[in-house]
C-alpha cells in the first residue's frame, strides 16, 4: 500500500471516530501533497479525555475553538567551516540564549522540535479600538498572545450609522512591524495559513496595524482583496477569527507558502546558473551589517566561476528593488545565495531545494531564523559566525578564503536528510 493510501485510510479512520474523540476532519488538507505529512491534528470538541487547557475545553462558550497539534520534526544542524564555529553553535544551543531556549533540543546532529500547538478561535461581536506595531508578548505569534483586550459590543445598539466601520468576518493579524516584508513573512502569514480551513469565502477582512505595497501583494496572494485589509480603527467585527497562537517555525506553514506562491522547488542544480549576492552596502533601511571587503569578495567569486567554466554568473541584487515575480524567477535559476544576516535572507523561501545558502552572521547579532527556514526548504545551509568590527553597526570583514572554499566544495552538491519527521521511539529497535 503506497503512502497516499495509508494516509487516506488514516484520514477516514480519524473522521470516523470524530464524534468520540472530538477530532475535526483533517480531510481539509489532503489536497496538498507537499505538506500532507506535516498537517496538524485538530481537536474541536471538549471530551472527558481532552486536557482542560486545550482550546475546546478552555473556551466552551465559543462555537469554534480548535486546538492544533503539529507533528514533531527535526532539521540537521548547520554546516560550518571549522570545528570552532560548530562548537560556538553547540554552546549556544545548550544555553539560555533567547533564540534557543525552549525552542528545540540539540542532539549533536539534529535540532529537534517537539510539542507544538496552535489555536483557532472565533469570537462574535468584537470591537477593536487600536492595534500597535510595537514588539511585545501580546502581539500575534509573539509568545503570550492575549485576548484580554477584546471588547464586546451589542450589534443592536450600533444601528445603521454609516460612519461606523462594521465588517462581517475578520482575521486578526496583529503582528509587530506589520508593514514590513520580513515580519509579514516570518509572522504575518502564520495566522493566515493556520486559519485557511475556517475561511471558506473571499469576504474575510484582514485586520492589521499597518500595511505597505509589498505586504498588500502577499495579502492578495492569499485571497484578500487590498480593500479588505483594514488598518483604520475602531472596527466592529461580527465574527473575528483569532489564529494568533501559531507555531513560529514549522514545515506546514512555510511549505504551504511555497505551494501557494507556485515556487519551483525541484529545478535541477545543473540548470541553475546564478550565484546571488544580497548586499547590505546600499539600498537597506539601515547601515548595519555591511561586508566591508565586499568588492574584493565579489571579485574573487567571479574569478572562481570563470575557472569553473560552467556558465555561472554573480548577480548582485537588492530585493526591495524587484517585484515578487522577478524575485521568484531569479531564485528559480539560483544555485547559491551569499548574504550577511538581514531581512533580505527571507527570500530563501522562494529558492528551490538544495540551493547553497551561505549566511555571514555577526556574533553580536546571532540568530537562527534563516538556518531554520533554509532547512525547512531543504537547502544546503552554511553558517559563518564572526565578530563584527564595531558592535554598534555590526559591520563585518569576512574571510574570502572561507567563502571560496565553501563554493569550491559545495556548488552543485546536495545535502541529504535535512528535514525529517521525528518520533521518540525508533521503529527499528
């Protein structure tokens, strides 16, 4: 029996016992072949065997209160140019560093992500007075997402006042810096994707603190007309979808994003000819994390490609100057990406599998989101952590030899078993 028949049989079985266990139908997701193995299980009813803190039991007054339980997974640790950098990562992985603590368990080879839950709640007759772009734990997908500031209203008392902003169906997406490309990608899309099986029509409004031309294009990709993205308050919502309690990093979300955007994930490496360099020296919103010897680096990379004589070329781009379509097409032909740590690296989500990713990251600004995203996309990810020249600006002088050695050994090479399902009991023992 092939994997599809096994999965389909499991779906039928789960739906058969729905009335007993309170499991919502998972058949909503089976049309998505690439993400099927990562689908969450949805608990929709409070039964005697359901923990009291799960959504259906915690919010018994709501008609829709779903607990989403995501499959565990693991990703291979980054590649490093030397043992010293690997040791640096291992020390941080077992420390209280904010990017690591309670995020995963590191076993020396893989980073293991376990016990991930989300919630989908639907509230009725909610007034939202104002939303903020500030970073705090009460924002969507920020840890302690709260519903305590929701204010109920009586629809009978509103009357027919045309000046009152009333919407029938709204999705709250109150992320920090909601106007920005990078935070729409790493946070804003999560409630949109997580609520997709609840939003069954195109009349849902997105409710967010602010918007930009870039983010409106993504809203449109997910079926929201730009006129249905609300940023003026107060707003009165008859049915409010609250999916802000999402998992910050999980394959289900980002593989669905790839599929929704029709990313070409399986372009053969030998058909790709671009080595993409994402510069921070010009065109960024701040002057930090520049590669100070960038010109020398690009010159040497071009020399290497000439020696290889495989028709490969260096492309130096500022993603902010390109359309989404242009970025997709460019990345579909990209064999490797070299970049200092920064928002432009979120574009790795649009690169095909097995793309070589080289991230140059200042130790003073150490973070792992691009390692995680690249691994979920099954790229060949390399991390180069180095000390910056000035802590304030985090500018960098990179070892050109290190970059060239990675390119010599890895261009056109695949890295296997980057993203895997995880289960605590080994079936072979």
